[in-house]
C-alpha cells in the first residue's frame, strides 16, 4: 500500500512540477516580451 | 486564429481536470483489486499509460525530425523539441513507477527486464537529444543536427529492445512470465476499461502539454525577434 | 559510387598519412588503453579467478574508451584551420568524407586493438583458447559498428563547444545493443563454447552495422550542410 501511495505521489509531483516549470517560463517570457514591446514603441 | 487556439486550450484544460479525477476514481475505487499482487497492482494503470505516451512522444520526435530534414521549418523543429521534453518527463515517471512496481512485486528495485531496460536507454537517448538541441548556433543548424540525431535514435530503439530481450533469455530463464503487461487473456473487463481510460487521459494530457509547450517556444522566438528589433534600433 | 569510394580512399589516406607523421593520437590511444587496463587490474584483483569472467567486457571497454579519444580528434582536427570548409567545398560527395573518416578511424582503432588486447591478456594472465578466426570476426564486426556510429556522431558533436563531453553522451546509449551483442559473442568464443550460440549475436551485429552504415551514409549530407 505504501508503494502504491509512493508511486502515485511521484507521478503527480513530477507532472505538477513540469507544469509549474512551463508556467514559470511563460511568465518570464511574457514579462520580457512586454518590456521589449514597450521599449520598441516608445522610441 | 489566436482566439480559436486559445479556446481549444481552455476546453482541453477543463476537460482534463474531471478526466484525471475520473481516472483516479476508476483506478482506486471502481476497479477490483488484483488477487495475487494486491493493491500495488494499481500502479500498473498509470505506469502503462505513461510508458505508452513516452514511446508515442519519441516517435513524434522521429516524425518531426524526418519532416524537418525534408523541408526545414521552425514549426517542426519546435514540435520535435517539446515532444522530447515531455518524453523525458514521462520516461522518468515510467522508470520510477516501474522500479516501485518491481520492488513491491519482485522485491527488487531493478531487473533487466527488456521493457524496463529499453525505457532506461530511451531516457538516455532523449536526454542526449536535448543536449544536441542546447548547442549554440542558428536554429537551422541545430534543427538539422538534432533531426539527424532524432532519426538515428528512433532507429535504435527496436534494436535495443531486441538485444536486451535476447540477452535476458540467454542468460537465465524468464522468471516473470512474459512480462507484466501482456496479460491480455486474463485481464478483467473493468480493469481493461480502467487501463484504456487512463491511457486516453494521459494521451490527452500529453497533447495539452504539447500545445502549451509549443506556445511558449513560439513566444521565445517572438522575444528573440523583438530583441533583434530593439538592437537594430539602437544601432540605427 | 566508384567516385565516392576513390574519394573516400583519398581522405582516409590523408588522415592516416597525417597520423603516421606525428603519431600523436594513436600514441595517446595506446597509452590510454593500457592505463585503463592498469586501473582495472587495481579495481579487480587479476589473480582472482573470477576476473576471467570480465575479460570479454574489458576488451570492449578499452576499445570504446580509447576509440572515443580518436573519434574526438578526427573532426576536431579538421576544424582547427577550418579545413572542414575546404572539405565541404571540394567537388566530392559529402558521403565520401564520411566513408573516408570511417576507414581512417577503423584502421586506427584496429591498430590500437592489436597492441592493447594482447597487453590485456598478458597482464591478466589469460590464456586464449577460443577459435582465433571467430574471435577476429566478432572483433571486426563490433569495432566496425562502433566506428560507423561513432564517426557519424563525432561529426555531429564537433559543432558544439564542448564536443569532447557531448560525444560520449550521444554515443553510448546508441551503442548499447551493439555492446550487448559484442560482449556476449566474445564471451561465448573465449569460453570456447558452441559457435552456434554466438551466431545470433553475430547476426545482430551484422544487421546493426549494415543498418547504421546505410542510415549514416545518407544522413551525413545533412550534418555537413548544418555545420
């Protein structure tokens, strides 16, 4: 039973971790893109 | 166009949440407990689904690699890369759950069972592929080089499987029957249904992650373009 | 086809001629493989009888480790004075560059094996009892497969800054089926067991060699375009 629990917690932590990484990437890029866009239109 | 793809993403997301919970319900509550292996047998559903997606992702890499070589296109290059990344994720899950499975039913963390060992080598090839993509240089160059490596890697996978299978049967008799997921005859209908449902859910999850990843990669290219524009402005 | 092979000969001749002049790579390879044997004899006591069981694996380990050194050099040396651009712009088929490099690397690794395998047997006090011709055949098939894939990936890896590190990471997973087959076949032959047992392994190696030779031969063009 502990093995079962262990296996499923590993599965979902890994998938959740990947989604968090993706979200972080997207956030960072969005910020950068916004900054650049602002900068490009400003001048 | 943009609206439509956004809609598909949202729809997939809201479809995925209930499906994941339904899959978990089917696995833990609805499907019967296997007589010989007991509760740990329930690892099997997600283990097999993740393994299936891992191999699917790998063949997607191969498919887009071939297309990149035929006609270089940044879209194919991005698709192959994201698929490889998700492939690493699911291969890792398959390996870890496979090990836990082995510990619970054969009391050993690792056996050189052909499928498990092939998955391990698949993992190494995936990681090597991602290393190739991390090279410096223009995307055209990286696209060509990584596509070539992807194709060679895909050719290699069936050979690895065969070699390990022979190696195992020649060294010592097969102890664990024909492996764990070829029990097609003895599987009960509820179990089969649960398995198929899990496979479908995870495949959908893969498709969703693919879409998200592709979107992010496209954004990265947009950032690069904007940066170049900014630099050109500074220079001009 | 004839032109490709004659061009390949020219390139292999050039590489081997260079090597003959300074003998640096091959010298390093021989010394390195002897050092690997030395380290292994510290790791596993050679007087222990159990060690006989690891001899087939050791033969392939020293081949791969020393071969990796040579493979790294084979394309890095072309990059030094940007000679790779010269090769690429020469009026030859890119595949002939590949074939030429395979021939040159194969000769070098074979030369290293001629020295290092007897040294291995000597230092581990191993008496060779198998059939010599079969042993040579297995050795040739395994080494050829190693060089076919290795040369291809060396050409791929040379585009990266850290190509010395990248090459083993790319190469070793792809070599795993060949290594399983080669080690098993060598073991069977060294134990003087029935050759028939080794037959399926030799066939696997032959299939691997042919398949990857064909794939690498056709895909090499893209690597040359890409770099």
